[in-house]
């Protein structure tokens, strides 16, 4: 079904205009992070990074200020003003543990809910789904007090350990996938005397690689982007994650826009790279789970 | 396998969940109910005070303000973001070249970490040097010169009249998730329905109104409910961009005030009461949505 020409032209025009609108904030982010401070008072702002000579030639030729000479100064200053490499390591540690914990525990639990048959299974499963409606604010305070009781405030434990105890959303996702694994395969393995753990590890999990990728990706993203968790539990700057570090940067040096955008760019780049490697998993994951980012 | 053995295996597999569920859901829910009837600040002993917290909420003007802010914000932010996502999805669903590229572009902002997008928009919305006002200023000046008016670019986050609009504007940048859901739903609408409508002489608008929207209404309802629940808990952006609910409590959102009470003023009993009111508000809003939309949502296989 091809579009009539007029409709196609209108459609293309709208898409191009909107693309500019959606890209502009990214362009502004990177530009501010690379521009010398004095560029910032110029209007309209120049968006093209170029060597000084080229920038000047372009200005002479067009009579407009279009290009600027990029500098890495904001990156150097921003990264030393707050210990970004340390925050990066902390974030990566939390993310890695969260991903491992989530994949292991949520898939095991999902096996119990989706592959095994036992009395009370479905009731419990629906109770789990129902509690997903509970706003986090309700449990936030008592959960904080539990971790405080354990003496684990200001450690990564409150951010990571829950991931090892299964999260309803990812359990749900795994279970939906496990339901599509042929029952005959599982039954045949049981006939051969394989234990349930063997079947989980040897048959069901290898058949569920797309589900593992989706869960891993979303668990990683959730941990990378999480702000409220670190805000509640991490007090020491040496424990901060990138989210918390950037928020602290805003509080303490909020007028240093160049440096703030440099740190923000560093936080965004890994996610963008990840997206281009796992684009299909992203899109498919959103479609199957209904999860909004 | 016999019954008991099956049962044991099942429980064994879900045991991580049972531990987590007991520790991080069942106990906290019960504790939170109890705390909401107590004076509790961590350091001094917990004192049961009956309904005092709830009664205080009734007369706490900052609380009323936070509830009002959140309701108004939700009322506008949810439809505006849904409409933006729908428009993008409609455009992406046209049979045109380069759609994969456009889809990537529109989707990318939604995976930018909230803290990063918040500081970025803080800068974009800067009244003096931000990109938005830099672009807006010449346009307004031209209008002023022609029409003799006195328009000035808004102060966005520093002007209480514009803060909510500014935050809603920001949220339209990150609608990629719903956009993908709508796009998938649009792709699932059977072509035969459109053909039938065309045979009946329906134009583009009538097809959109009578075929497309009813067919994707379950997804619309889903995103509406999820959007409501999420927006009622709006927190990170406000914490970073407009700390303390500045200017003048205009951005004191429900979850923000709750957080301040809990972790800043250490009024944990009071904050627990707030949390339960939030839960009731969310349940009420969700029920209201399900009731009022029942007539409009079409589920295939239900007959008409």
C-alpha cells in the first residue's frame, strides 16, 4: 500500500521537522559540553564543531556565527571536580550485580510459577501481580528501616540484594516466555530422570535467550538510571553512583553548565552505545512487556 | 511426581521470591500501616497517636498544595504525552522511506537517564541562555515589532506560572516507550478493516476515528493507567530541577513532599500516612478510568 504523493510529502515533512526537534536537545547537550564558556552568550548558538580557521572562514563566508572551536576543558574539569571515574565504577558494580541477580533469581522463580505444577501456584502468582500496583512510597520507609537494622545503610547491599530475591515484573516476563517452551521437552527430560534444576539450566534457559537478553537489558538500564534508591541509601560520596554524582554536581556547581553537560554526556553515551548494539531487544522487550522507559 | 513432592519443588523454586516478598512487601506494608498511626522519627521511641497524622494532613497546607500540584500536573501531562506518542506513532506507521531511522531518533530520548535529561532540560530551559528562549526570543521580537505587543520569553522553571508547562514540555521528549507500543498496535490493525471502511466511503479521518482508535484502545487504556500511576509518583525530575518545590511550592509534588517528610524532617509516621493516601488516590483514579472508559475500549472477541 503506497501513500498518495501529497500525503507522502506531508508525512516526510512532519517527520523531518520532528526529527530536528527531537535531536536538538542532544545537539545542545554535546555542544555545550564542547564549547568554550564565552561561546554561550552568543545568539544564535553555533552547533558545528570545527578547527578555529574553518570556523572563522565559515563565519566570513556566510556572515553568521555557525561553527565553534571545540575544547575538552569541560570534560577534564568536570571529571576531576567530582570523581566521575569512581562513580562510574560504582555504577557498573551495582549494575552488574543487579543483572546477574535478576536473571538468576527471576528465572528460577518464573520456572516455579510457569513450568512446575503445584497447588496454590496461580493464586500466589496473582497476588504477586497485584502487589505490583502498590506505589513504592508505601514500602519505602519500612524497607529503609530494615536495612538500617542490618547496618547496611551506605553500602550497595540495599540496591543489589533485592535483585537476588526476584522482582515481580521480570518474573512475569520470564514466566510468559517459559509458557512457550514445549511441554514435551520438559516431560521427556523428566522421564530420563533429570531433576528440575537440570531442566531449568539445560533446557528451559537455553531456549529462553531472548527473554534473558530482555531482562538483562532492562535490569541494567533500571540500575544505571536509578536515582531514588541511591539517594536514600548512599550517604558517602565515595559510594555514589553516576545518577547521584550528577545530581550532586547540579546542587554544588549548578552554574557550571559546560562541565555539567560534559558529565551528563558521559552518563548518556554508554546507554546510547548499548541501544545500538541491542536495538532489536529494546523494541521487542517494550512490545512484549508493555514496559515504558 | 506425587502432590507433596510437587509442592516442595514449587516452593523451593519460588523461595527467593517468598523471602523477598515477606521482607520487602508484606512486612513493610503492615509496618507502614502501623507507622502511619504513630509519631516516629527513628531516634526517639515510637508513640502511637491514633488518627493524628491523618488529621494533620487535613489541615497541612503544603500537603494540600502538593496534592493539587500533582493532580493538575497529571491531568495535563498524561494526555499531552499520550497524544505526542500517538502522533509520532501515526507518522511512523505511514508507508514511507527511512522509518527505521526516524523511529530510532524518536525513541532514543526515552532511554536517557532521568538525572541526565533533567540537568539537560534545566539548561535548555534556562531563561537567559537556554536554547529554547534563544530560539523563541527573535520570533517574539518580530511579533512585537509587527503587532506592537510586548511578549517576552517565559522564565520557565523560575516562573511559578510556567514550571508545570516546562516539565510537561520536557516529558514530551521521552515518550518513546508508548510510541513503540502504539506503533505495534497500529501495525496489528487488520488491513481488511480499512478496506471495508473504504468500500463504505470512509475518508482518512473517519477511518482513524472509527477503525484505528477503537482497535488500539486497549493499548491506549494501558498507557493511560500506567501513565497515571507513574505521574502520581513524579519525583526525580522535580528533585533535581526544582529542589524544594521552587518557585513558591509550584513544583512541590506529592512524592517530593513525602520524601522530604520521611528523610529530611524525619517525620516517618506522617510520611507513611501520606503514602497510604497516595495509594488510595491511585486506586480511586484507576477505578475511575476503568469505569469511564469501559464504553470506549474495544477488546477483540467480545462481540461488537
